[in-house]
């Protein structure tokens, strides 16, 4: 997974009664855009260091205005 400041991270709910979490990446701590990321979560504005798992996706603008989705994992 690669990201840059300003991208959005979305974490899918593990159970039906849980909410999807999303937030803005405010810092990238790994080399070449790799995790961990400092994320400001949309629900409460809290920031935390985030190590994405397989349920996380990064959404970023590829210059055309449309969101692109990158799955978690190396790549």
C-alpha cells in the first residue's frame, strides 16, 4: 500500500453492526509512501498512528479528479 498526505483511508467494518471508518492521511512515516500513516479520523477528528490491515483501502486523486482505490498490502 502506498499513500501520500491528503489521501483518504477507509477501513471496512468487520461486522454488520459496525461502522465503516475513514480519515485523512496527514503524515506518511514509511519509505516511498508506505505505512505507518498518521490519520485524522472523520468521526471525531482524533489523530492516530495507523498500520493498515487487509480491510483498509487508500483513496487518492490520480490527477483526473476521480478517486482511485488501492488495496492494502505491498504494491
